[in-house]
C-alpha cells in the first residue's frame, strides 16, 4: 500500500503548528504525520478510527510521549477531524 504526500506539506502552516505542539522539529513532525497516515490507510481505510483509542492511534504513528497528546495536537491543527454522531 502507498500513500500520496503533497509537496506543499513541507510549507503547510499546520505542520509548523503540529511541530510546535508536539515540541519536535518540523522534519520529525512530518515523519510522525506520514507514519500516522500509513497506519490509518492500513487499519482505517474508511477513515473511521472510532474503534481505536487515542493511545492506539498515537502508537500507530510511532508517538511515545506521555506528556503531549498526539491526537489532541492533530485535532488542533486540523489533521484529525471529529465527525458528529
């Protein structure tokens, strides 16, 4: 399976916000984001992640920090959207 990553992502202000929120470099945030997308493509192809906890989603992205919530930071930057019930 492969995913497409837009060239413009490197300059996307959301990536800068994500890096700041995660307290990592932009390059590192980019890597976590791509890992997250690859995990989601493999385990949530419909986009529905409701069967997974935020911790499981973070683990899927390779995020191990317990001090910063990966999913919360993704939501703040509009990389993870919640759908109303």
